[in-house]
């Protein structure tokens, strides 16, 4: 094992370009006033510069930083070597503020392009990218809800990277159940409160990358109603800020400890004690008590999408590394020469089962990326059309809401599973630290847990999002899919696969009917039992739709463009094949999930607790 | 003060290059194009001078197809002030240096920076030819550049065979950048946004009244032969035999 800084991150810029511009036609957003200060040309340059930063600065740090981890010295967290320089460079480039609105001082770039920037940064170094991502989320809240002095004091330094940011929801007894947080806020005067309590699991909770850290803390004002309705949001800096903007004395926020984790080891996860000495001041966000959950949701929605991108990013580099290894590693002979012991050794990519794994990874990575870009384009259009055409904007906003739990849960689960397949492709070499995939596997497990576990996402989908805008969001989603299936069911190239999608979509409708039935008849335990399989089935269908849509476009490019390179020809052929593979090897699993949901089987519910094991 | 930087659009070093079936050139489709890395270094040096001296205009120029705009925009995004694209195709170094000499006459810069060579053809000629045509001093392969306070001369360190050589060069002069001169900056987001509004003038090469006819004719182009796969030998004897009789190195 060597700690020499070599970059093992691999990105497929051609594939990203296809998804953005050929498949989902993100360039359409530049014709809207909101984005008209930009064009594809600048966005391509920004993608290129970000890819270069990923390869030159943070990619090489990924392995060494994982081994070094974060340390804590005299209550101060020290990040691994190289992070500080990378942080300064990143803010000099300005990438974190790409999608921030102009009125807040950002570049107001489309999120669809922004999603690719996130993928590049997170794929190259997930741990590192936690720090700017959390800063961005916290900054967004300050920009949206804070006014006057608080905004003046904190916004600009958070955009420059002088101050970092965090989101402090979790406490030891308040994880999935955020509403049971007990951190206390006592009013001093105006918007100033005294804060006391202990927050756990705080990502980027302490570090040495900037001069100060701005915590966005959920706390309960004395006498507030129980549950999420009594939660307020506060801006709580690590150090107080003087009137001239310089960083002043401690604000009584202490880093008690940092966690020792399975993955993302270079991202500090801190236990923070606020107001141990009764001297911690916070500023109420938005000037109104008990609005904290609503405000925090603004940040959580974008954070959930970013977590989905984290899954995609790890999976993509894991896939590309496994692919490179499979082309290089020689083992065994071709199955066609099974009788000849002297047959030449072949690269493992020639073995059918390795191809199966690579194909599954390829299809899933492409599917996740198109899902993320699809959602992001809806988001761009909902912003761009908000004033001009509110109805259409609402349609797009509805699709964002519906797709958010799917992006978060599906991409995080599948991200991890693709990394697991990558390890399998490598064999023993995948299990050791010489190759990057074991780290991707460890790093990617957290994605299904934080920002609301994936089951919380599934509940959000079945209980809330399926009924968004009185069910209109789901109707819109379904009619887009139905139209696609009807139009293309007899396509000469992929008609059979489109029909397979149709059959799976039919199954999903039946599963949806069962879910509704459980809800209406009050069988809430049955409903929640089926939420996760339902989300999984709906995700596979959404992705299947996008992959087949992309395949039609790829097929057209492949057959109609005479002036193309062999690479392009192979690229388009590859897109058609991965879509077909997905439809034939993966979509059928939807039927199994549908059957499980419809079965109304109660064994998992009725088994006596001791029946799980009488030994323990 | 005005600094002119001549840059070239070249295939990215990591792009796979294919020779076209006629053997007359490379296949352009599917190639990723970038600013020649030595030219990037030249731009960076000009920008550094601008940063330290203040009142400096950095003008970029390239000769090529209209797609070369992309590379000019990259340079503008790094911080150059304006750009000139001279459209012309299939020039050789004699033609390029003639065009650049015209542009220098028009712009009268105080110093001209170029990359020492472009990584596509590796000619390493344009800077020297340009100096000759203008009758200016030249300092090529420089790894250090220090302009005198009065801007009348510069002290440069040049990379020469087996060492470094420090020279004083009177300005105006032609300077070509070597690898170690500096580390070019990235184009930042604000830079990229601003580049959009910076002036980019397009001049038809044919309108300049210079001889664009190539003097170097490419007769044929072929990729280097593919390296044969290695093989494992059974014994030392076999190895020695192979080195003697096949590789003929012993
Ligand atoms: C590395 C890391 C970084 C983190 N960063 C942050 C951060 O920056 N800020 C922050 O505030 N928090 C952060 N967290 C906390 C994270 O959001 C929580 O761990 C997560 O929300 C789950 O809460 P929990 O760990 O208490 O698990 P629990 O809530 O105890 O959940 C345990 C299991 O029970 C299930 N479960 C819980 N409640 C229900 C229910 N009502 N119905 C069905 N199933 C349920 C869950 O799905 C899960 O499978 C981080 C955690 C980690 C590990």
C-alpha cells in the first residue's frame, strides 16, 4: 500500500454530455430569461474546469485522506493534509456557488449542469465534498430566510469559503424522529437567543478549513408545542463575529468528540455541545419561532438530491475502475475453448459473468444520472417559469417533489450496490486498499442512512408525494410514461423492451392500488411494510423509462449520422445495449416486488418478537 | 503596456489520435480540443505581469479554424482582455509566422509570448520565425521572466542543453515559454462569466495580404507501429538468445 497521491477517480465526460444535451436537452433552459446570462459554452467550460480540479486536487487526496482520517487536537478538528489547499482553490474557482441565485451573489446556473459538478466533486473525493456541500446548504438557508445584520454578517463569508456551515438536527434520542429534539433556546432580546444542548453526528461539525463555522441548529424555545411544530431554527456560529466582520471570541460551542466510521473518514462527524458555559448565542432564522422544520426542509430537499448524486458519483467511478481492471486482468480462457487446457488466457472482460456485472453497473449508473438530471431540469424549469407561466412551473415543481425521495433512496441504495459489484469484478484485488473500490464501498454505505433513512424516503413517497397536488403529480408522471409506452411499443429496435416497461408499469399500478387499499382501510403496518418495495419498484420503472428514452435517441444518432467517429458509434451502441439489458434483466424484478406488495402477507408483522430468535 | 500572446488549439494529450484513411492528416471527429499546454503557460505569464504591473492589456491571438474561438474564450476566462481570431486553414509554420507578424505590426505590443512549441506537430518554429520576420530579439525556452522596472528589457532564464542560462533581452522581444515557467491558473467561474462579454475580433486570414501557401507539404502520415505484446521466456538462455538474435541488442 502506498500513500503516494495518485488520482484514481474516473469520470466519463462523454456520458455526462450525452445525458445533459443529447438525451435531456438541458440546453433548452438557456432560452429562458432566468438562465439567459449563460450558454452551453460557459457551462461546458465550467464542467471542464471542475473535472480538472477533481482530477488534480481532490482525486489524489481520496485514498490518503481515508487512511489519515480526521484528528482532534485540543478540541479542534484537523482535516487531512491537502484539504485546506483544495478548499481555498475550490472557492477561488467559485464552483460551490454555481447554482446560487444572482440576487444572493451566485452565478444562477442551472441545477442540471450543477448536478454534474456535484458528481465530479463527490466522485473524486466524497469526504472532502461534504464540507462545501454542507456550507452551501447552510448558506442557502441564510440567503433565503435571514435579513439585516445576520445576513450581512454570514452570507458573504459563507460564499467565499471564509466560513463553513453545518446542519444540526440530530441528537442522541432524535434521529429519524427529529421532532423529539430537546436542544433549548431562551430568548435574550429581539432575534438573539441563548442556546444549550448536545447535537450528534454533525457532518463538518468542526474543521480547520475556514476561519469560522456557521451551525444551523434546530432547537426548542421554552414552552413551544411538542413535536416538529415546536421546533425553531437558529444561526449559531462557532466564534462570534465582530462588527467589522472579523472573527472574535468563542461562542461556547465545543467539539466533544468525532466518530470513528466505516467510511467517509475524512469528513468529520462531530458531537457538539452548545452552551456548556451558558454563553452560546444564536440568531432566530426568519424572525418567527416554531417555523424551523419548514425552513430546514428547504435545505433538506436539496441535500437529499445531493445525497442521491453522492451515490451516483461513487458508483460511476467504481464502475469505470472495475471496467479498466476487467480489460487488463487476465484469468482463465475463453469459454469457447473450454476443452483446450493450453488455450490462451483472456482478459476477464471476456467472461460472460463479468460482462453481466459490468452491464448492470453501466445501466444503473446511466439510469441514476439521467434520473438526477431529469429531476434537476424540472427544478430549473420550475424556477425559470415561476413568474411567466405559474401553471407549468407548478407541474415541474410537482415532479421535483415526487422524484426527490426516489433520487435520494434509489441512487443511494444502488450506488452502494454498484460499488459492491465493482469489488466483485476485481475479485481479491477489490478487497484490498491498493485499489479504490473497497473505499467506495465503505464510503457509499452512509448515503442510505443520513438525510432521512431510505425508509423515511419511502414513507415520504407513499404517504405524501403520491398524493402531491391532490394526486396530480402522480397523474402527470404516469401519463408521461404511458404516452412513451404507447408511442414506442412497436419500435423496430426496442419495441419488446418498451412493452416490458409497459408490463412492469401495469404491475406498479396494481401495487399502487394495494397500497391505497392498505391506507384507506387503516392497515398502516401493512402499508409501511410495503413502502420500501414500492419505492424500489417505482424507481426501477422510472429509470427504465429514462434508459429506453435515451436508447431511442442513441439509436437515431448511431444510424443517422454518417460523419461520426468509431468511438461515437460504439458509444451509442453501448447506450442501446445497456437499456435493453436493463429492460430484460432488471425490470422483471419489479414483478416480484409487485407480487410481494399485493400478497398482503403479514408474516413479518405477526411473527412474535421472540420468534426472530429465542437465543437473543 | 500591451502584451500579445499567440496561442494554438491542439488535441488534448489524452485524446486518442487516428490518422485518416488517406494518410493526409488526423481524424478530427471525436477529438477533444484544448489550449496547447505551453501556450497556457504563456498566457499565465502575461497575466502575472498584468497583476504585478497594473496597467497592462493582454491580447490573445490565434490562427486557425473558427472553432479556435473556444480556446480564445478559455484564455479570456483566465483573465486576458481581448482576443483576435485570424481564420485560415492548412497553414504551416511559415504562414502562421507571417500572419502573426502582421498582427504584431497592427497591435504593436511591448512583448509577445508564445508557447515554445505546440504539442500536435512539435515544430518549435513559430516563435523563432516570427522574431526573424520582425527583426526582434528572441528568448526561447524560458523558465523565468523578470521584466525590468522601466520595461525596456527583461532578465530571462532559459533552459538549454544540460543546464540553465540567464540572459538579458531588450524589449520588444519574442519570448517562448517552457514547462517550468509557471503553473497556469484555472479559469474561475467569475472569469468564465466575464469572458462572454470580452471582445473577440475575427479577421479573415486572406485579407492580410501575406503568403499563406504552405511551404511544407505533408506527403503521408502514419501512426507509429503498434507495440507487440511482451512474452514470458522460460530460461535465461532463451532470454539471452532473444536479446541477441531477435532484439539484436547484445
Ligand atoms: C456519518 C454521518 C453523518 C451525519 N451527518 C448529520 C448531520 O450533518 N446533521 C444531522 O443532523 N444528522 C446527521 N447524521 C445523523 C443521521 O441523519 C441519522 O443517523 C439518521 O437520520 C438516522 O437516525 P438514527 O441514526 O438515530 O437512526 P434511528 O432513527 O434510530 O433509525 C434506526 C432504524 O430504524 C428505522 N426507523 C426509525 N424510525 C422509524 C419509523 N418511524 N418507522 C420506521 N422505521 C423507522 C430507520 O429507518 C433505521 O433503519 C449523520 C449520521 C452519520 C452516520
